């Protein structure tokens, strides 16, 4: 009985150790490659990020599944991940905090999903990020400071989204950026986007398919590449104010009953 108890205890310890270090949830495959722990969960019809992944996993592939939501806490136990592949899913919702725990992340692929709203503040904790792929989603806006905490970002792909404008200085903090895919967005080419034409003409960043970075509106500019925009009249109007009846002397206080006209 005593030896059986010792054997059971040893078995329990072995299973516990296996769970901590080498567990691999069905139907994923987990292997060691070049001193990196790789968890391959692609093409498995998954609807959620699986639980029970090895704590030391560094590359996690969840591509080509049917995941719709990235929940807060989904990656809380795999904080050593440096590459996270989530392309070709059905992700609509990325809960705030779900990605912020991955502070060692270098490569993040969320392309070919259905994301229209994204918790950009999560990126503040991903300062090691080098590749960010969010192309082929439904993003309608990119806040000016969304990418401000990514000094090592080299490649940004936000083509094939629904961006209509970008704030001046959106890419200024990206000191390592060398590759930017912006094409196939429905840009509105008003005065607020003229800066992009100037920036694209002077930047050293590679901009593939520059003639596909086009205006979608106004109608007169539809299909015109942003880099070939004609000169727009973007000077602010002159403004002055007149008072009726005119004041008796310069600097006289305004009184009730006067008519002010803005020209």
C-alpha cells in the first residue's frame, strides 16, 4: 500500500509538471523548434483561444479558425509569446487588455478579420513590436497617438480597411518604420489629408502600390492617387466683425441692442 501511494504521488507530480511545462490542448500540436516552443493551432475550427497552452510557448499560430472574440485573459498564461498569428479568423471584438499582457510580442498578425474597433491603448505595452498586420479588416479610424509607443515597429500593414482620413503626424513616432501598406482605403481627400501627400513624397518608408493609395471622395477626386493630388485651396478664410451702429469711439464697451455681423 505504501509503495502504491509513493507511485501515485510520483505520477501526480509528473502529471502536474507536464501540465505546467509541456501541456498542449487538443487539437493543437506543440513542438520545440530551435529552442522555441511552437504551438500550432491553425486550421482547427476553433471558436475560442484554447486554454491549457504551454506557459513557455513563444510562437502561437491560431490562423484560419473561427475565433470571433479575443477575450481579456485569453493570453494571460502565455506571456512569453513573441509571435502571434491570428489571420483569417472571424474576429469582431478585441476586448481591452486582451493583448496588453504580451509585453514580449514582436509579430502580431490580425489580418483578414472583421475588426472595426480596436483597443489601441493595448499597444502601449507592446514596445517590442516589429510587425503589425491589420490589413483586410473594417477599421474606420486610426487615432493619431495609436502607434506612439512602438519604437521598433518596422512593418505596418493597414491596407484594405475603411480609413477615410489620417491625422497629421500619425507615423512620426515610428522611428524604425521601413514598410507601410496603406493602399485600398476610401480616403476623403480634403485639406485634412494634404499632409499625407507631402509626407509620402519625402519619407524613406517604402509605400507599396502608391497609386492605389487613392481618393474615394469628393466625387471630383475619386480614383486620384493621393500622391498626385492637385493643389487644394486650404488657406483659412479671413474673418472680421462689424458693429451696427458703429461705436462712438475706438475701444468703447459694447452694449445691449447692438447688431454684430461676422464677415
